[in-house]
C-alpha cells in the first residue's frame, strides 16, 4: 500500500500559505521525484484530488510524500539585516548588522544563505552539526573586533560561492583572520570570493581547507591561508598576495591536484607553501603536487618557495618557483645568523615523477640556492629546470642543487641545470646516479657549470628565463 503524507501537507498549506526560499519535492508512487524550487512568495491550493503549485498540477493519488527543504536566509542592507528562519532549533540574534547564529539541529545539514552588503557587519556562527553556507553576491566588511565570518565550532562548513563575493576585516580585529573557523572549510561553486585581511590571515582553519572550485583572491597582512591539518586543492583558482606565507600548514600536509595556485610576496623569510611538524605528534608535513598550475614568486630575503619538514613530491602539473630575494642576515654573524633563500627546501626528499618543474633564482637572489633536499633528490620523469643567475657568496656558499644524500636521475626524466660562474652547480654528499645506471660520474663532471640532459622544447621559454637579466 502506498503511504500518502499529503494530509499533513494539507494541514500545513490548506489556507493560502505563503513561503520563501523553499525547495519542495513531490515524491510519486513510482519513485519519480518532481522538485520545485521557489525563491519568492507562492501559494499552494488543494481541490478536485489535485495539488496546484507554481502553475503545475499534481494528482494526490500519485503523491507519496511532500518534502519541504527550507534554509535560513540572511540579507545585509547597510546597518540592517533581514532574516528568514524557519527552524525552531536555530536561534538567530541581530544587533545592527551583526548576526549571531546558534544551531542545535542534529538531523541534517542546514543551508544558510548570505547576501547583500554592509560596511559594518559580521556573522558569528555555531552549530552542533555540519552546515552549508551559500555566499550569494555578499559584500561584507566588519568594522569591529570580530571578522566578517567566524565559526566557533569544530564542524565542517561547506561554502558555496555564487556570483561575486567580498569579505574584509578591520584593524580592530582581535581574532586575526577575515574568514575563521575552528572546523573545516570546503569551498566550491562557480562564483568568486575576494578576501582582504588588514590584520592577520585571510582564511584560517583549526582543521583543514579544501578548495574544490571557484575563484579565491586573498590579500593578507599575514598568511593567505593558515591551517592546522592540511590544505587541499582539486580545482578552482587561488591567488594570494601576502606579507607572510601563502599557505601555512601548522601540523600537516599540502596537496594540489588541479586548478591554479598563485602566490606573490616581498616579505623577508616568507614561504609560498609551508608544511611543518608539530612536536609530539605524528604528521607527514609533505607537499604533494599531482596536477594543476602552481606559480610562486617571492622577493623577500631568506624566502622559500616550497618548504616542507617532510617530502616534496611532484607527480604532474606545472610548478614555477621564482626567487629574487637575497640571503637574509638577522644578526651580526653571517655564518650563524643567515637564512638562505631557496626555491624548494625539503627536510627529507625531493621527487619528480612527472610534470614540469622550473625553479629560478634571479640575479638579485644573492647567496641563494634553487633546490635543497636533505635526504635525497630523485628524478624519475617529467622535466626539471633549475637556473641560478647569481654568483654572490654572501653567507653560505651558493649551490644550484644540494643534498646530503644521493642524486638519482632516470633516463625517462629530463633535467636542465644552469648556473653562472662562482656557483657550485651540484653539492652532493652521497652519490649521483645518472640514467638509472650504476655508473657514477666523477666529481669534476658533476661540478660542471652546465648540464643539459633533456629536450628543452618541453620547457616554456618564458619560464626558463623569467627576469634573469634584471
């Protein structure tokens, strides 16, 4: 027997009931669902064995149930906020343009739609269950101590971007980020998000940030994205301009599988992507690049394009690291107080399986090195270009490639190494193995100023020589 719940629906809507921002699903006896979406006031009527809604008629005898999926709507309008909240278990309090939302709903994810504009607004959010945020052409600036969006619970928040959205904090911000959560952020959608942080980080999560798509542009006084567990990107476009690190992972890893990722900074000792160990905890602190296009350009002294306490692995995509800053001296003793500028620095191994890697130290990057991996450098495939155009020996002696272990190079890989005079091309404590064979080159062969082992047609010319003459 077919279960029919339309009597309940009739009790709810038999009068000229009106509702906004509601999804209705009519489930028929043959398991075919007809979904009707309404974002404006509509009327549902009953009669002659039919339900009429939005110009369509549905036979009651074929309806098994009607499911109403509402969401909370928050619309900013200057110093005012208009809220539509159909949930008794969601408490929304408004003071001027500041909104506090507390959800005790435990059955499923609730969607919260934020739109409109305010130069003095904020959202403080907490929930006992994971939630969905939709930013729909939201332009929100916080003028107080709280950021525009602050989530105080450790649950997952999916952020869908619709249209063009902007968030900015103020110098009075005491939280230290424009978009902050104790839980996870998953960012998706076809829209854009522009984040300005005049104090602290752009996006901060005590857990992880996962970018699936959308365009995210961040300008930050501190880190562009600051997370504890990991940073993941599978699509979209992320553009970061920062006075600190592009992405800083405090106790985990970073992985880019697709999309574009761009970081620029002129700050001393900045990092494009940084992954560090947390003392007393087991974590990988690796940087994994499996696809996409990564473009990191740092001009500060003592900067690192990629810095991992663990491994750096490239299995696909395109990676460009351009360094133009010299060695950083923080004290009076160059031998003890220096931070060497380095394109890629791994405390363990650097491995290329596939893809295109181009690491360039420009003429102003004095005392720098392109690539350093403490345990080993292994090139199994793809094309790797390392080009150093600075011969200054400030601080520590510059090297193009340095490792305390072995340098292994398979015949399936492509390698181009070039340096100016006065720079040691290779500094290898272990043994270099070329072409996958056991034949080891003599030390004087390894120290030649130039080694070309690939077809340079696979390397874009604008990458190999970017800003080298400046």
